[in-house]
C-alpha cells in the first residue's frame, strides 16, 4: 500500500510539473492578432474598443467592432486565438459602447487624481467577486504605482507599488 501511494505521489508531482511547464511556454497572441481575428469573423467594420479580461488560463480579449450602428462584441481566447463568442447588439450598440468608453475614462480620471502621472496600461481585473479597473501609472519621479478603481462606484480601492521583476 505504501509503495502504491509513493508511486502515485511521484506520478502526481511529475504530472503537475509537466502541466506547469506547458503553461510557462504559452504565449499571449497579442492585441493586434486578436483584432485581426475579430475583424475576420465580423467582416467589414472598425475596432472601437478592446480589453483583456480574466486570469490564467481563461484569459480572453474582448474586441468590440462597430459595423454601421451594430456593435459586435467578440471574445477571443488569449492563448489560442480561437473565437469564443460573438454577441450582436443591433439596437443599442453605439450607446452601450459609448457608455463603456465613458466609464473607463471616468475611472482613469479617478486614478490620475489619486496618483499623479501618466497611465502606462490598464485592464479590468476581477477579484473576490468585484471588478476593478487596474491602472499602472508612472509617477513624475519614475516610479510605477497600481491604482485599483471599483468599476461600479468609481472609488479607489487601493494603491500599491508592483514588485519589480529582477530578470534581465
């Protein structure tokens, strides 16, 4: 019995290590590739807005394409480039897109009021059942600060300094 458990534990460690190594080799397809996939599936149109959502391994790019007054929201898998979903909003497309872009801009203004500097990047992040806009801001003295703004009430939830990766 002990021998069987030992063999099983070695197999489990080897299996998890193999799975971890495979995840380390995966690369994001990138925003440009995600936009190309979305446009190829929707047809003619213009990419209006894009964001990366989710955490490993379910990360997706949400690419919003406007075609006339119809909004197409496409979900593209961030590692494979496969099209996951197309959601079409023919009646309220332009209004919803404008509201989404306005909300992002409002959150950015709140973040910049909390930490002066230039926004380097941003994304929506889901933690503990709440969505946050996470802005990485470079301060005038060259430091990077992460500002988390609640998506629903636009209040700063926290400000932190990210850990600097020492790999060169």
